[in-house]
């Protein structure tokens, strides 16, 4: 366990601390098997000079996971790395163009009920989220979750899924209640980057509405 980050002020010190937390973290990978490879971008941006994470609300017109909370991301193209896919999806979904050097590190792979192996890519954005605009075919709206919100002691809630014998994770953010898989990625980001812990999340299940 490393020391928690003690200041969430959005500056180069915060970037260096986040980078250090990810550098010392040993991420867990999962075999692809029959799953489809996907990546999501966990973007550290500014919200009133405080570090925050970029979130989106998926467009209601989408066939899968319409209207759900999400991190920018999607399937990897042939021959594409998780880092390249995450940066491409940022351009396509929210008009955010970032260089490869903005990538700080990766979190654990997370397998979804809908058949994807998600690789979370933590990215630093040298600006706030105010100038972004959503691609309406994919994204209904763009939001941020401040680090002070993610760091709350009562953030995570665990729900028994007795029929499956699993535990479902949700996060009670100021925005809304957010469920896995997005909640699982955000919770590990909180634990690893903000708290300096090596918490694993791949065992947390998703609610049935997120399976499709």
C-alpha cells in the first residue's frame, strides 16, 4: 500500500502523484478467450480546479446499454492497442484529442456479462471538460465526477445477487447511482490512484440490466 493523495488540486503535482501510483501498481490481466477486446478512457480532467474523472451518458438511440452511465470507450480495431483505442474513442465520442504521452497507465482488465474484456486506460487531459461536446450518435451528455466525491467513505455499495451467488457493485456519486462495469473501473481508480491501495474489482458483478 502506498500513501493516499492528500491534495486534489488540478496541477502537475497531481499528475505526478497519479503517475507514481500507477507506476507502482501491478495490474491483473485476463485472457481474451471468446470475449471481444475493448478499452475505456479514465480521463483525469479539471472541475473548478479540482481533479475529476470524465463520465458520459450514453445516447438513448444506441442498441446496447442505451442511457447508461459510461466511460468513453469501445471495441479495439484490428491491430489496435488498448491505449490507442481509448484515445480514438475520446476523439470520436467527446471531441477530445490527446497524445499518446497523456496515458498514465492501465488498471485491471474487467470482463463483462455482455461479452467484452475491458482494459481501463488512465489518461491526463491538460484542460477542463468545458470545451468538449458529445457526438450525439453515441453520447447524450458529458459530466465529471470530482475526486472529493470519489473519495467519500460511503461511496461504494454492495448488493447480493442471490440467484447468481455474486456481489454487485454500485457507487453513489453526486451525479447518480452508477453500477458496474463503469462503477468497478471507477472504484479501482479511486482505490489505486487516490488511496494508494491494490484493490481488485474483477469479481464484482453487474446488474441484469447491464448484461445486454
